[in-house]
C-alpha cells in the first residue's frame, strides 16, 4: 500500500533504483495493480531494477509479462513433515481454544522440544486461545500472541527465542509475511479471515 501511494505523488518512482515485490503469487489487488504499473514504467525507466519473488509463482508467465526477464531459481531445503488430523469438536469457532489446547497437550506429552506455531482466524480467537492455554499452566512454556494491535515490543518478543518452549498464536500472516524462528510444530485451525469484494454491496468484507 505504501508503494502504491507513492505512485500518486511520483509517477516514475524516481526516488528508487530497485524495487522488490515479495510473495507475488498472493495476487492481492494492490500487487496486481503494481505489477501492471511497473511493467509499463520499466519501458520509461530502463534503469529501474525490479525483483519479483515467490515460492509458487508461474515463472514463465511472469517472465513473459516483463519482456522475457531472466528467472533465478533458488533451491530450498526439504524437511520431513508428518500430518495429523483431528476431527472437529462442537460447532463454530467457540470451541477453538479447547481444540488447540487438546492438540498442544498431545504435542507436550510426546515431545518437550521445539516451539509451536498456531494459526487462528483473528485477534478475538487469539486472545481467547491465549487465556485458555494460560489456564493450563504448561511447564517451561511461554504463550505469545501475535496480532497487529499489539505494541511493537510485544510483537518483537516472537522473534527472540528464550530457554522456554514458545507457543506462538498468530493469523495466517505468519505463513507468508514473516518468519518465526525455531518452529518445530504447527497447529492449524483450518480457518482464516479472507477479504473479498461483494459486487452486490460494492464493499470489501471479511469472510471466514
């Protein structure tokens, strides 16, 4: 959004010589507009360097969009992943804290090593789950919520592991927009709030 706002006052983005568009595959309205805008801008500013990054991008199509731009592939390291499924209990989101606690109990019983990242739909679910887990009084465990309205100092705690196991409660922003260190386990609620445009009401709404 910041770069998009800058195009209104400086259409050639003269203050920049290099731009990075990260996670381009997410295809938000802002990213799609910028990719089209920058494709045209590069014809006027051949000196401008543009880097588009993604783990799942259709590289051939994007390279063609930017006039046959070179593609650099970076090999990642694979790790063995074990998936476990838990049947839903109860109805709606009200039972999420107890379901997360049950999954964490299972992890704690089997292995005391490594931090845990929990994906939840939003701030309310994070706060409710935080309270539920604090009541369980897990030994040598720190429960860390992560959402936008927390202070910068509180958010920063997530990125500095200590001696205790950490259980980080976050939305799906932690899936792509940031990297939480020392994660060994992930508990995914399977729910997320997604912004969608309603043609009938002509506004954007958050859906679960």
